[in-house]
C-alpha cells in the first residue's frame, strides 16, 4: 500500500537520534531513587546496573571515572539515590541513566563504606586475636608514626622519657589526616618493617599515634591500605588513634589498641620507678632469704657436730671392728660345729654301710659265685650246666672253675650247689 502523499518516512537511526536529542535536552541532570539490581562490574572499570521500583525499571551506567569516586560498594538489593543525565543508547534503542553520583539511602556513604570494609577484613581474618603478636616486655627501640608537629608526638616522647628512658626512639613523621594521609601512614609502616627485616633498624614495636578529631579527621585510619600495612607488619603494632570512644579499622587490626597515644606508651613500656622499687624490695627479700638460709645451715652444722660419730669418730669405728670380730668368731664356731656334726653323721652312715657289706659275710666263710662271662650271680644249681665256667668270690680272692656236675641238694629252705673243681685252665 503506498504512503500518503507528501509523507517522508524517517529512518530508525534518525528517529532514535531525534529522541536522544530531545531526551538529553530535557533531562540533563536528575536524581532518581530505587533498588539496585543486575549489577555488573566490567573489566574496563565501568559499572552497569538497573534501578527498579514496584512499577518500572531503569537501566543505568556508571563509567570508570565516576565509579572510582565511590565511597561504598554498591550491591544488588541496596536502596540508593542516583544522580545523572538521561541518554539514549542508539544500538539498542534504549534509554538509560548515566550515573555521576551514587549515594546509599538511610546511611551515609562513608559509614556504609566503613561497614563494608570491616566486614571484608573480618572475613579475611584481620581481626582474629590469634594472629596478634605480644608486646615486648622491655622494648629497646620504638618507632613512632605520627605528625611531627602534633600534640600526640610530644605526649608520647614525654612519657617515654619519664617511664623508660632506656629505649631508643625513632620518629617517622607522617600525615595523619587529609588527602594522601592513609597512603603516607601505610608507607611509613612498610618502610619501618623493611628496615627491620634488613637489620638496618631493629625494632621492638611501632606506635601509630594521633590525637582526637572528627570522623573525617580520622578517616585515614579507616582505609584498607592502612589495614593491610598493619596486618603485614612483622613488628608488633600499637594503634593509638583518637580518643577512647573512637574505634578505627587500624585499632581493630593492630596487635594492641590503646585508648590514647599516652596510654599506648604506658602499655608498651615498664615504669622504671616501679621497677627500681620492685628491685629494692626483691633485694631486701633476697637478703633476708640468704640470712635465713645461712642460719639454717649453721643450726644443721651444730646438730651434726653434736653427734657422737663426729665428736669421737674412732670410737664408732672401734665398736664396729669389735662387732665384726664377734660376728666372725660366732660364724667360725658355727662352721666347726656344723663340720663335726656332718663328720659324725658320715661315720655313722659308713658304719651302717659296712655292716651291710657282703664282704663281711665272705669273711665269715661264705662265698659268692657268678658266671665267668656275664657276672650273673648263681643262686640255683639248675642254672648252670657242665662245661660252664664260673667265678667264686672268697674273702681272700677269686677261684675260676669249670662245672663238671651240678645237683640240687635240699637243706632246710636253701638249695646247695655242689660242683667238682677242675683245673682253672682246662685248656
């Protein structure tokens, strides 16, 4: 279908550019409130997100230059106020808010940034008491990071001179408020640690000190760069920033948090006057203990000297010698008696054995006959045969015989063997 006469259609680009020009002219700068959604951080440093409420959504872009000025970390779900200009993005035909300033609703940007930094450092373990280093008991060299012209440095030096003048003091002047103060404090802490590690300037402690002030004055000590420097320090760090009611990030990360710069020096150093008083008291107690110990020793020596063994040492020796002699004599008598008794028992036993000896029987005219080859006693004439050789044992020797005849003769209850002797050497 042809267009109406005289109608000239616009291109998409022409229309979009016209809308872009009109929109940007009418909304060069506007504040918009809403909830952050779909937030994306690009590698370029730009931030893209959507602002929404119950009825609509608005695409937003915050370019790197403005994003670097943020005092907090925007996240999805956070209610914010955004200021910027409305523009149209021709490639997609969408309008968006180019944000130049972004503020959280209900809480200040600085306070929100501080809360987020504390949550971040807590998650990293910066506040963990287990990682905190103990303070030296008798520091030999202390470094002070503070303003060279502030009241805090004068107070700390005065207290050091009074309490512990033995310590060497190194002052590292640093800005403690305003632009660049956080970087200056962090650089001072890192420089002192580097000199300590190289053994060019051995340190026992570092004190970061600053007097009281507003939250803006203390802002440098709530920066992550200062927290990192304190956390990485190999030297114990004492933070003394502001007054008792002021609690900074540096206080939370430091190994010891002092309420004031003066209290930092008090906590870090012993009082020489108290030490001297304690030393004098210790000396007195030590002297009393030595005197008491000597007196106890003297009494012990007197007790030992009063013992008979020490008064007449040879008398005790002689008593023991006499006792030894008596014991030896008793043992000798007992041994002799035991030997005599054993001898008597042995003689009695020998006499009984002698009475039972078959040799005594032989002396009364009896004899023993046994076989010549097997030494077997012959008790019955029936056990030998003619031609057997036998040995007869007499009281006065032995007779070798050959059996010619054997017969059994009964007399009472005994059997008698009769044999005819032959030549002992029949061969």
